[in-house]
């Protein structure tokens, strides 16, 4: 990703601000997912072809993760260690999502598409956060 593309996407040329914005975006999207899983686990479970209990558990995990990432994003200068932990967690989520769709779950077509799309979204957050962290450290 070029510096121009990065600045346009972050709407700033300041890496510290870009990093915080990408963390906030991660928290917002993850939080929306958590609320959906917690509030509508039954209908979503039927649509996606997965158990509502699994969605409830994932919703709880995502709610805790949302709070942690949101807290980190609220810091004027998020620590590199903490940001790396978020990046690595996002990468682990991505790999586990692909593995779950391919190996463990038997989702509906909508569930398989959703699993892949959310995994790619989370991988995108990891890439943006990594690029912003590197730019900040440079």
C-alpha cells in the first residue's frame, strides 16, 4: 500500500491518528457483530447454519474484544505491544474462521460466505493496523 493510498484511507498523514482510527473502526465493526450475535443468535444461527449457542459465545467473546480494542484506541499513544496483540489476534481469528468454515462447521451457503467475508475483513483490519504501526515507528 502506497503512502498516498494509506493517507487517503486513513484520512490523515499522521500515523498515530491513522492507527487509532483503524483501531476504532475494528472496535465498531466487531461491536456491531457482537451485538448482532447476542441479540439475534437464533435467527442468525438458522440463516448461517450454525448453532445459536455458538453465536452467543462468540458474541460474548467479541464484546470483550470490542471493549479492549476500544480502550486501546482511546489512548493518545497506543503501545506497540498492545497493537501487535490486536494484530495477532485478528490474524488468529482470520485463520480460525477459514478453518472453521472448511473443517469444523457445516454452515449454510450464507454462513460459508459470511465466514469468509468476515475473515477477510478482520485480515484487512490487521493489515491496516500493521501498516499504521510501522509508519508510526518509522
